[in-house]
C-alpha cells in the first residue's frame, strides 16, 4: 500500500507543476503586447487666474514588454488621447480641439511578496499637449494655439495578486518628477504684431493611478492622471518698438477615466 502511495503523490506533484507555474507566470511581467482604449473626463485649470478647460477625451494605449532572467523587464508605453474642451476665463468658448500623447521607456523588476508580486519600475517620459483656442470668446477676447512639452522621470510600482484561478487584480501608483517643461503660446494668432511666447517650466510633478481587473487576456478598470506644474520662468520678446514679457501661471490637470485593454 505504501509503495502505491508514493508514486501517486509524486505523479500528483508533477501534474500540479504546470498549473502552479502558469499561475506564477500570470502574476509576473511577461513578454508581449497590450492594446487599450479609454474614455475620460479631463480638466485643465489655472487656479490663480481662474482659467479652465474641461471636456471628454477618447484615448488609446499601447505597451510592449520584454521579460528577462531574474525577473527584470523592459517596457515601452505610448498613449494618445483626443477630445474637445470648453474654455472658461476671459469669457467662454466651446468645443476647442485638444489632444496629448505620451511616450515612456521603462525598466523594472518583479519581486514576490507572499502570493502577490510587487513590480517597481522607473524610466523616462515625454508628454506633448496641443490646445487650439483660436477664435473669439463670448466677451470678445481672441484665443490662440498652445503647445506643452514635459520631460519627466516616472517612478512607480505595480502590485498583482490572484483573485481566483482565472483572474487577478493589478494596481499601479506612479510619481512623475518634472525635469523640464516648455510652453509655447502662439500669440500671433491674436494679432500679427504680437510675438509668440516660449516659457520654461522648471518644477512640478504628476501622479498616476490605475486598478485593473484581468481575466483571459482582457482587463478593465479606472485610472487617474494628475499634473501640478508651478509658475514658469518669465520670458521676453520684442516686436517692433515694444518689449513683451510674461509667464505661464501655475496649473493643474486632472483626468479620470475607464480603460479596457487586451493582451496579445
């Protein structure tokens, strides 16, 4: 009887290895690609001068990941989001085109914590925003085109744990340290006599958070993106006999949305 139990136990352990290995692999960062779509509420605000842009954005994300030995991984993440925003400030204006895109190479490492995985990571980020507010507001002021460029360092951690044999919960929190921002305001859209303004932004930060339910290669969940950028440097420009100076005021951006994605 004892001779029969030992082989049976051994066989059971061997048969269990693939399923245990598959569970471990589902929590690890694996090589592959992921495509996601999102819809969000977006709000840009300059609180000290009472200026706001808010609207709905439709976005798309793409991530490719490459895993290595010792649980290290590389990721390349890209995102684009487009919508129209309503302006409130010097009067009001509706349906101004507004979009942004981001590109982020990242490196990280999976670390097992009991039955879950913590995956800290860091990298480099670039964010470009375009806003077109050309046209007259309700009070007779003229708008113009704006471009923002952020160069930043993202530092974050992803946490994964199994909900059951087929699904996991994956949550992420990230801090983004602004290295440099560049704001271009095309004031010549208001009048050819006005020079365009370039303002350098030296301090600010961002925060990202998401929580995704994953099953069978599909995922869905909420996310938050937040930026807080301080006053820029003062820039000066000359047009004719007139010297113009100005700065980009402190501003915040808050985006809350729902994202769905598929791995392949």
